């Protein structure tokens, strides 16, 4: 049962809220809960508390304490698995079958935070001997970088928070987290579990400012040591440009993920992978399959088999066990996706299936064949259940088109010819290339990095923990006997 009201989760002692967010189901529109928002004075108090914690090194949480908190939190999440899945599916609209996978990943992610603390530390630094009378030894240890402000996205409302907040707890950083206004409940539940597991409340505060201006002021405050952002490129780059001197950051934006289908590809591997990678969470995934470049010899069969598979996808309520494609997050997104599709069709794209607004914020899973290269579905992230298929004769031309955008994140190649797959891997602009798998694959320990407009820095839990720490060196000089 989702609580009807979530109060302020601040360590300032303030309990009164001037305004509240109404959190609604993207499928039914029903009110799920009301969440208190913080005003300017409360945001300032939260920042002051976090900064004071960081400056008081005697009060830092040691590694053993942090590991114990994370271990207990993972155990509590296991106990509350069904509740966490219901909350995330209800507020985010991801089908329950996929949300349950998200909860499993989130629990594993919390454990990964603890394992990283157990297994990764500083290093011994080699010292070149310049003075025969003295020797030097040097080593590093890791310390928290400072106050972390984490701003998150709606599409994975639990697991993304684990990547940001779980990593910050592991790193030993006082944290302020702002979940997406439209999906804050999973974050509130997770942070509550951390507090129940022994994390003092002041070490992680959930801050939902009353407006965007106040949220920006929180991010760019000079007391912030690290800014973690997951969301749109326009917002992320704008915030980075305003950060205080010395604030480090990591930005995770979106892509327009390409897949190269070589003439040696197995369609038996390709079709189910594209049906999952292109339509999972209604395409609302930053590395969702969007552009499918298919060799001319396989073009027609690929389109036919994809069309048949799309027609079988079950669209509907995210809480129904058999739903495969749920709603888009809000009505404006449904309208935008439909506009982009109709614009592409008017410009010459063929639409064998889909392309229609459905009830309850759902959109019919869509396949577009050969949309113009300058249409928005071809050159911008659609973030909806739409895959564009293009035919090619010349492989280098297809790769050139795949690489032509200012976005670069994950990509994929389907080929039975291993030499061809490796050659395409080398030629694609991407931080990761999947072979015979879709672009939306992610394991939570692996590096996850948007390139160019798609992001800055490297995600993945161990990499994020490292980003949120410094390596502090000690050099010991001793006289030789």
C-alpha cells in the first residue's frame, strides 16, 4: 500500500511544507500520493547541514559503518520487494514484469556498493630514488569528495537512485537527492530504508524544491563537491555551465542508439532483441534501440518479422502481469511522439505498424521504414516506442550515417561473421557496442558513458563511487641507515 502522504525528509527539524506535489499514475491518472516540497529556507538549511557534516572529519562514517548500512539496506529491500515493485511500476509506468527486474537490479546494486568498499582502496605509488641518503614511500587512500547533489530521472525511479545515492553513501559523502518530480516515491522509500538501516538522516536528505529556480540554486551552490545528473542534455549541460568553481560532475543524457545489421546476421537473434530493446518501457530508455540499419538482402524479411512481433506486444496497465509496453510518462509526451511519427510519414516514411495514440497515455508500438535522415525521428532521441529501419547496400555508408549525429552512447551490431562484427565495433562511435544483443543492455558494474552531447563522465556503480572520492596521498621520507 502506497502511503497517501510523504512528509519532508530533511535533517533540519523543519516539518511544515508550503506546497505539495501530487504524484499520479501515468496510466490511470489516479492520485497515488502527495509529497511535501522544500522552500528556500529549508533548502539552505539542508545544504548547511550537509556541508557542516563534511567539514567535521571526526564525524565521518568509516568504511565498516557504511558497509553495514548498505548490507542491512539490501536485506530490507529483499523483504519489501513486492512493495518496491508496486511503487515503482505505479509511479513510472514501466510494466511490472520489467519493474521487478529493476528492483532485483537495485538490490544487487546496493550490494555492489558494499562489495566495492570491501575490495577497492588506494594504491602504493612507486617512488624514484633521487637521494642515496633518503628513501620515500608513498600510498593513497580514498576520501569523500564533498557534498553530493544528485538530480535524477523518472524512467528507472528506484535503480537510478541506487546508482547515485547508494554510490554516495558508499563514498562517504553527505548527500542531497532530488528525484524527478513526477516519480519521487521510489526515492523516498529507498532513502527511508537507508535511514532505517542506520544511516543518520543528515547524511542523506531528499530535497524537492518548490520550483526549478530553487533547484538550480541548490545545484550550483559553492558548498557542493559533486553534482550527479541523469536527464535531458539541454538541462544537464546548462547546469554544468553554472556549477561553482571546483564542483565536479557526471552527466548521463540520452542517445539515438544505432544498430548495424550485417548481411551475415541471424534474424532469429535480431528480432526478439529489437522487440525488447526498442519497446521496453515504451522506449523511455536512454539507450533504447532507435535506428536500425539493415542490409538490403535482409530488409524486407526484417520488416515483416518485426511487424508481426510488434502486433503481438501487449500494451496496457503497468500493474498487469502480462503487459509488455506500458504508458508514456505524461500526455504531452504521447502527443510529441505522435507528432514526430506523423511528420516522418508525411515526409515519406512507410509505417507498416503502429503510429497511434491510445487510451491511458499509451502509444501504439511503431515501426517506420526509411524515414528521411533529417526528420526528428532520425536525428533526435524520440524516447517513445518507435524504431526506425533503414536499408543499406554499402556498410561504410551505413556506419557513416550511424555516426553522423552529435549523440553517441551505446550501439549494437548483429553479425554471424566475427571478423565483420569486430570491424564494425571499431568503426562505430559509441562507448559500448553490443554484439548480437540490443543497445539497452546494462549490467550495473560496467562502465556506462554518454559521449559528446550524450553525457560527461562514466557511470556504473564502482566508477561513480570512485568519482565521488579523491585519492589522498601520503609520502613518507626516511633516512637510510
